[in-house]
C-alpha cells in the first residue's frame, strides 16, 4: 500500500507494508487485522506459533476481577467488553464458565467481594453471560469439594479459551487474507534506513526481506530483539513476570471453576481442564534468567498445591502433578514493588524520525485484549498507509461462524454427518475446528478412512491437516499447541507420531 507522507528517496518500494517479529497472540492479532485492511504483511516467529507466553496462560478470557483493587477501571471495562466480542468471534475456542469465589475474612471480606462483583457485572455492558449470584456452600453441589469452614460465597461469569489455538487461528485468518506467516524463522538483523531491510534465517537458509514498518511483538524477547536485532534502545521500561501452572487429575466433578484467595493476597484458579484434569495457577514472580529453559520451580509448585489445599478437602501434593508449565509476561514497568501489582495494560511505543522507517514496540497486554491492542497498534501507524477501516469486531475466526451458544448443535451435526465419531472425539474436533471440521474429516465414512490412530483420538488425517494448513512441524506442535493431547499420550505414541511427521515433512519438502 502507498504511504501518505512518503519521504522515501529510493525508487524501490518495500516488499511488505508491515513486518512483525513474534508469533504470539499480539503478533498474530496484528497480522490478521492488518491483512484484512489490505496491507501486505510478513510475520516471522523463531519457533512455533504460540510457543512462548501465549500458550502458557491460565486459559481465561476475563476482565480481571482483581485489577479492580488497583483502580484499573479502564482496563477491566475494555477487557469485559472484549470478552463478549471474542465469545462471538470464536465460540468453538471460547466458552462461558461460572466461577465460584468462596467468601472469607481477611483483606477481602464478603462485602468487598460483593461490591467488586457488582462493578464486574456492570462495567462492560454484559449481555451474553449470566450475572453474579450468592451461594450457600453448605447445600450447593459446588460446596461439596470444599472444606466445611467455607459456608458462603459468590458465583460469577467469565470465559475459558484454548489459548494456543486462538493464536494459530489468528495466523490462519491472516494468511487467508494474504499475510505471509513464517514459523521457525529468525530475524537476525534489521537494518533501518527509509525502509527496513531484514536478514532472516530459516532451516539453515538465509534470505532478505524489506518492509516499510517494523513491529516488535516478541513478548518477553522484546528487549533481546531491540538490543541484538534492531540495535535500538527499548522505548519503554520492561518488567518480566513469571507465571507457573500445574495440572493434576480431576479434583471435582462439576463444570465450575474456583477462585481461591491465597494468604499472600494473590488469587489462584482451579479449573476443569480437558475433561479428566484440573488446571491450577498462577504464580506471579519477577523473572531473571534464561527464557529458553523456563520451568516452574519446586517452590512454585508447592505454593500452588498449598493454596488449593487451604480450600479443597482432597489434598493435592506436588507428586500429584502430571504436567507443569510456565510463561513470562513482558509488562510495562510502572514501578510497582511486586510483580503481581504491575499493570497488565498494554503500551504501544512508536519510534519514527524523518527519513527513517517507523518502529512500533508492543509492551504488556492480555490475551483478552489482544484484538483491541491490534486496533490500537494499527491506529498508531495509520498515517503511513492507505488502509481499510477496523473490521475484526464483527468477523469470526476460522470455524467460528455459528452462534455463541451453538457448540452443542455443531457437535450434533458432526456426529450426524460422521456417525463413526465417538461423542468426545466429535466434541474435541468441533472445539478445535468449529464449522471447518469437514476440512479435517472430508468424505470419510469410517474411522479407518482417517488413517493411523497415534493415541487418544488423533488420526493421520488430522495430523496432515495441521501440517499443511496450521504450520505444525513437530509432535509437540500437535500435542501441546494445536491440541492438549499430550496429556493422554505415552512416550511410545509420541515417538510414533514424531516419526510419521518427519516422513510427511520429508515428502512435502
């Protein structure tokens, strides 16, 4: 697209309007929005899509109830508004959930919780989700797993999300609208003149690309990219905060999540997770260390287990953990003493001088507000392009073109068309692909038509689809980011899948 205030002295036009470094939720969200406005977009990610923080969240689309304590009314209002927009955009990936908040004394007594939840119900123009109710935990089924001293509390609404698939489907939509998505591609140098000249390395091969604007959306690697690739000082102070989670066998039979207040003032969620498990998280600690070797510490795992043990009758021990993961958030450092008090709002910094190509750096943000962040980012650079208007609020993600409460209907249609599918298999596929389930199953008339079953209900047909259309290259891409089937796979099954993908990749090369 042409630049409105073109002060370029060269005759050559850049290959791309935007080059984005980072394949997390912010990078792919910007790529989708920009491609839909008619801009030529390149996105490069050094690993797999969502391989960093964007697949290590608490899997929530929420306003952030605790942010009300810090007076972050604008952030909470925006996030609550986005919650319902995203639910309509991706009803296969995002689902309503009721959350149980037991009342207790201490720093958050019942009257304070009631006021906070009243604001939470009314700040964001709630229309789709039910309001807060008061609970008698001595008689309600959700009180049964709790220790007897918790006799009352509240139940409110938020949503849960498959975070890594949300990233992938933003990338899919961006690509279908013309963006070039390059995974396992490192930008090793960005030279800045009147345009950006990028040196890329992918699978051992070097190439060069040019772009009018560069966006640093590298998440916790934003400082590394600024220092070693762009060689430009960071535009805002960064604070890295680590959040860890654990997964254990299912601790309760109902479909609600719990919000537990820890003795240190933090809140810990315990959520139903992939039918047979419970997800517990998160911690919130300042991080200094190697981002390539990011794992929960023994102290963090013990902290999470001890916190839920204050509430649940069933004791949870570190030995019960079947999976643990950690992510690092890159936050705009507002000077707060504790990492948990640092704002989760996003900051977008523009660096542009006469006769130099613009640089946009993305700090902070939440998965819930990624779409608004993308709009705000493009608004900061709209003087440089002739582009279309904002459009994403009313456009479903791939496979999400059905009613916000229509998941069960989609599952019923799938089992009618492909009667060989088991109920849980159909629900998982619809939950991942929505109305595009046919792209995976095609004209199959029997389970054997889908090819090898590697473990759980994963078939060769689905793996081939993920490799051809969703940039999956390794077993981990499939088992932990395109799905969470890694929870059900044995080491032998994982190895068989890896060998199959290696053969498929060699044939496609």
